[in-house]
C-alpha cells in the first residue's frame, strides 16, 4: 500500500456541498439561480460545516442537458452572471475557507460548439479530427449511437449521451477502421491538450479542481479495465501534479479500482446504481437498510463497499453522496428521522462526503414533475432550494410562473428558516455531525475503518473509526450485543447520539451513537 499522504492535503478535511446553480438562489429576480446567489449563501454553507463546493456545469450552453452540453468551455452562461462574477465567487469562497470545484465535461460538447460545427464541414480543417466521424454518410459507428445526414461532411458522428452531445475524439484503444484514430494520433492528442487547456484556464482563475463528468467515457473501444481511458487520465493527473498540485479531481465513474488506483483520480463517487451497496442503504424500498420497517441487511452494503474502500485506500478517497442531480432525493422515501440516521452513517464512514443542496433539510423528491432541460425523472430532484416560509420559499422574488422549476409549496415543505435553531431538525443534526467530524481526526476519511457485523442482526452495525466506536440501528427493535462486543464498549463515554439513550448492552431502536476512545 502507498503510505505517502494523499495530496492535496485539504481533501482530508473536505466536506462538499453540491449546487445545481439553476435552483440555488436567485438574486436578480429572473426566476433562476445565479453566481451572486451562491456568494450570498456562502456563510450558510460554511455554517453548515461544508468547506467545498461542486457547482454543476455553469458554462455557455443551449441547455438541452442542463448544461452538460457545453457550447463554450471558457465562458459562463449569461443566466448565472459573467466570468468576472465567477472569479469573484472563487475569491469570496476562498476568503471563507471554501474551495470550489467546477464540473468538467470532457467526453462530449454540445452539438452547437464551434469545434463541432467546424468538424462537420466538408473541407478538412483543424477540427475535422476533434470528434468521432465515420468516413461515409451511410456508415454508422458499430455498437454505438450515431447521427447522420445533418452536416455536409461525408460521414456520421458518434454520440456520447443525448443526441445533442457528440463524442470528442480521444482515439481508440485498438483502431480497426481507417476513420478510427489511435490514442497517440495528432488529432486525439489535440483533443486531450485542448481539455488540459480548459482545466488550466479555470484553475488559473481560481477554481480548485473539477468534478469530471462520465470520466470513463474518453477512449473508445476500451477494454474492461479501461486501459486507454486510464492512461489519458494519468497523463492529465501528471499535468496537475506538476502545474497545480493543490487541484483535486473527483470522477463520475463509480469504480474506485479503476478511477483512483489506475486513472489517478483523487476521489471517485460511489453512485446509486440499482443493486449496488449504496442503493441498498437508501433507495431500495422496503429492502433499504435505513427504512425502519423494512428488511435491510448491512452486508449488502459492506460486501460492495469494502472492496471499493480497499482499492482507494492510501491513494484517494471514496466520495460519499447524500444524493446528486441525477438521483431521486432520499426524502420522502425515508422520513426525516430515518434520514438523520442515514446521514450520520454516511458522514462517519471513511470517505469524503458530498451533500446535495437541500438534502440537509430533507427536501423532497417531486415525483411526476414535467421534464426540464433534459432532466426527465431527474427533474424532481432539481427544484429550487427552500430557504424560508415566504413567497417561492425564499428562492426568488420572480412571479411563481417565471421560476426555473416550481417550488415545493406544500404547507409542511421543509425550509432552512423553519429548521434553524431546532435541535431536533435534520438541518441542526447535519450541523452537529459535521462539527463533530471536524473536531475528531478519527472521523477523517483516512482514519481506520473496521466494520463489526452482529451475528444474527443484519439490521444494525457496530464500527470502529480510529479509536472511536460507533453503532447504528435503524430498525424498530433493540438489538442485543454479544458479550465480546459489549466488552469493547466498556469504559467509553458517549460523545454523540441520536434516538434513545445510549446503551452498550443493546442498541436501542432507531439509534446512532459515537463512543469516545477508552
Ligand atoms: C452525467 C451527468 O451527471 C448527467 O446529469 C448528464 O446528463 C450526463 N452525465 C451527460 O453529460
């Protein structure tokens, strides 16, 4: 195992807050969030206990996929402000000790990007090799989605996601057709260098790194171990280590063995994929571990998580999310009390936490919301932040009809205003947990982790972080502890608890507790 400290060192104390900028806070009354809104709410984010942001793509875009269809990597979307406003956001954030990751979309651009428009011209030019085109208008890309008939160029082009997102050309692992570039061809290297320049541009202006969209998607015809794509990222990481050693990258990959150990990402998200361990905690209906009346089983999580944790260990961190802009919010599938236990668990596991805006108050997934900007079922997770009990939940002064998306206007919609100062609220629980985490080095992402499963009681878990002992029991029943485990609690005091009074002979129903070192 690599025993070098993981760099950059600031990641060890990082707690991220993800902002979907459209829906965070509107300061100019046009119904959509803006950079000034993020600046205004930095003190709130800091007081929550987060010290880093991930802002979803905020670049010029036709917004057919909420900004993941970038038209200009170097200019922000006017609806959020100007480049100068974003530079000011970096400065203000840094003044408060908050780092800022932008969202890098390296795998594709918008179909309206000038590089792409040039690549579709009949006459060969500097951009002809920037995307993946076949060499005949009647020939598609085998096994991949492609489009023909749109441009004068005699060929069809490969898509990376939606129709509006043509794939950039980083080459093929084993080119088999004349139109497939090698990874070290001048055109594939030119794409890679162009993306490095995009990164340099934002890092030079004050960004602290990037969340990387579809990080596994770069090299085409890659093998199962993503050899080609990993090699590209190792080269990019080497550039960062040389030129921007304080910058951090978090991959949207969800394969820590490849993303961290092979590709060199500092962090990799553990995403919600049906059937995986993370899914089994929060989003698997009655089988969710954190559903009180369900039949969850912590081994489903551990069996999937431990290999990821081991793969990342010593090299980088698993990024643990409450949710993200693609995933249904935890509430109302979990009640606020169930969510408290779930967050307590996520925030004390070995990993770097990412809190999706509004999850700290239990904002609810809005089922059935009409699609917006390519969101489809994701739209219900992207509604405006609920700040106050006032008009538009304090998100915007615009007429309700003008809002980016409708706010949750239910009388019991959770708000920051309603929960601030209430020790029983989800918001104050998250604050308390994050302040404890900041004060306890044993809760940092690289402190030791030892799960201690309880024989015959898969609905509960005891775990050790460094010298601390923790216990969680989301079920409705007390779970008696075997003697050898009771002995491990002997002589310890309870540092923090949720639910019924801490007990070291049995874990009370619906409880979570942290015990100090002996
Ligand atoms: C993953 C992003 O999280 C998602 O929102 C987007 O639609 C796709 N990548 C395409 O960029």
